[in-house]
C-alpha cells in the first residue's frame, strides 16, 4: 500500500470517529472517488503578492491542483483541485466584539487543515468562531465536489457534493447534497439534501426544502460511485477548456481588461466577452460570450455563459448563470443554478436577491421583477408565486410566515438588512467601488501577483504526495 492510500485510510478513521453521532460511514463515499494516480498528475500553486501575508506549511499531504493564497498550514491531508483562499483573514491587532466582549487578536489568522480530505472545495473568508479567532481550522473533515466552506470552522464533518456551510461553527455534522447552512453553532446535526437553512439567533430563521426528487435530478452520490446529475454534467462538459490554462506558466487572457479590474489568468474567458471597470473574475471561474458591467464579480467555480450583467452584480462561489440578463446589483447566491435557454431567457430585475442554492431552470421565458427575494425551484413564470416575494413584503414579516415549501420565523426586516449589508460588504472588499487608493479591493490588490508551483513525487511509495515544505516571507 502506497503512502497516499495509507493517508486516505487515516483520514477515514479520523472522520469516522467524529461521526459516531450522527452515525455515518464515510468510507464508501471517499474510497476510489479520486483515482490514486490522479494525485500525481497535477501541480499545486500558491500566490505571492505584496498585499497579503505569506506563510505556507505543507506536511505529509497531497495537494494536487490546489490553489493557495494567504497563510495556510496543511498536515496529513488530501486536497484535490481545491481553492484555499486566505485573502480575508484577520490581521494581528484587530479587535472584534462578541456579546459585548471585545477581543484583540494576538497573531495573524491562519487557515489550518489537518487530517482532512477536500475535493474541488472552496475555503474562504475568515473564522467566525469567537473561540478560535486566530485559527480558521478544518480538522477531521471530508468535503466533496464543489462544496464550500466559507468562514466556518469544521471539526469531524462531511460535506456532500455542492453543499455549502457559511459563517458557522460545526462539530460532528453531515451536510447532504446541495444543502446550504448558515446557522451559527452546530453539533451532531445531519442536514438533509437540498435543505436551505439560514438562522440568526433571536432575529430570524429561513427554511426551504426542495420537492421530492428534484435534488437527485441535479446532484446525487451513492456509495461506491461518483457524483452524478445535471450540475456535475454541466461542469464536466466544460472542464477541457481549463486544460490549456494550467499548461502555461502565465496563461494569456482572451479579453481586454481595464486597469481597475482583475481577471485571473486561471479563469476561462472565451467567445466575445466584455469586462467593465472594477470587475473581479477569480480563478476557476468560467466566462463565455458574456458582458460583465462595472463592479461585477464572478467568484471561484462560477459559470457565466451567454449572459449580460448590468453592473455591481455578485455571483457567489459556484453560482451558474446561463442565457440571462441580470439588472444592476443582483446577487446570485452560492451554487445557484440560473439556466435559461436561447428561446427561454431569464431576466432578473435590479437589486434582486437570488438565495443560495436556488435552481431556476427555465422551460419558458422568465422575468423576475426588481427588488425581489427568490428561492427554491423555478422552471416557469408561474412558479415565482410560491418561490419569490418582494423585499418590501419580506421586510414586513413579523413572526411566522409560510409560502410554498418555504417557512420563515422572525423579523423580515432583519433578514433583508443582513443580506443587503453582506452584499455591500462583498462589493466593497472586491473593489467594486474603487475610485482611489483608499477604496481598493481584491480586484485592484490582486493585480500584482505571481504564481509558484509545487510538484508531487511522480513515482514510488510517495507518489502523489508533496515533500514537506515551509514557505516564509523574505525578511530584509
């Protein structure tokens, strides 16, 4: 048995110990999921910029095809084609307040991944765990295809394909396929596939469950097999477009980029595309025959095809928009699937919020009025009646409210304000409002960047693993 196979069994054991309650046998889902030899085929790469802290430590791990930015430690883990993005980690000396208690960081925050397996997973933001402010930890955890770990510390968890855990603290939990959770401190929970759960303690709680059979059509995973469904098919059908990018040291961009914008050389841009001022296109994004207006952003694993963005649009990690026209300041949430057709285009009015993990799969033209909250499963115009509500109507909710498969409890005004504040924060940190040095964001601060590669052992007992490496900043 090669070392990488031993490492996989080690990770399975660690995760299984945590998942005794709720009991979940993780082994059948991860064994043979990624062919062992594939870990030796791809280099890892890390970014070097003058605007981000630098420190990497890699020990007894496989890092195939994974991207790193910021400060990160990886120990006894398998990372496969993942994105570990530490450009929003908290800095030493920062002061935060929790329940009236002010806490000052004694050191820069660092992402620490140990005894874990991440497959095509995004890790981003910073720890929202008040008990672990300096360490954004992911321990004894398995996260599978196109899952997102966003601002969430994880210990002993399993994320099934296309699951997202956002701004939470999770211990010994299982998150089903295409589930989205932003619910604070969670322990020993098993979240069913396709559940959308947003909770702010004492303020509001939003819940939605897809109709029976819908999630399985788009994504499912059975023990001993690979993920399948229309979401996987959509991504897999375009993966060859990324091959030329990763075959070049400095890939050429296929679009004119304004000085205030940034398009990652590790993004696909094809067809007739237009990029406006202050636009951000992250690595592994896919843009085809589309126009991105000023201040728009496309985050990791986004797909924007045959679409027009009027500007200040946020497409969160994994969002997919096809044959659509999005008005100004439309938010498309994590892993949402907004798919129009040439004869069934989708038009979204300005300032709409498309909830994370929403599926709009049009069989006829669909028009969404401006300033609407949209969720759930929509295929035709009439479906909006049970899966959308104007933001003004949402803000009026006090107490319990039900519409279709969605239930809400609490203050609608707090829910709307929380989303709008978050959208403004995303636009600000991504540089959408940049007009001088004081308002720079990721689109501007990431322009001065170089990429360095790490190769695994190509053969022998260590095949697929990387050597132990520590990378520290130069001290003059």
